[in-house]
């Protein structure tokens, strides 16, 4: 796989493409509920998070 460019997949309604995310990465506020669950227990939960949008990567929430 070295030297091969990943193929861009078409997106459906309501979806985002990671190929449309900006360079350099963008940090945007999010009011989505983000919940971290470990072993069936909620260890963190917030609606005051930020999303990091980086080209070719899934969004990361902080």
C-alpha cells in the first residue's frame, strides 16, 4: 500500500467527507453530546466539546 493514494468514497445524505476537511486542521465548537464509556460505565460526558477536523482523518472530540 505504500505510495498509493486512498480512494475517495462517495458520501450519503447527512454525511461529511474527511477529504473536505481543511488544512491546516480546524478546531470548531460542538454542542453534540459526547460520552466516554469504559467497561459499561460512563466516565465522561459533555455537551461543551470541540471537534478537530483534519484532512483524511475522522473528527476527534476534546
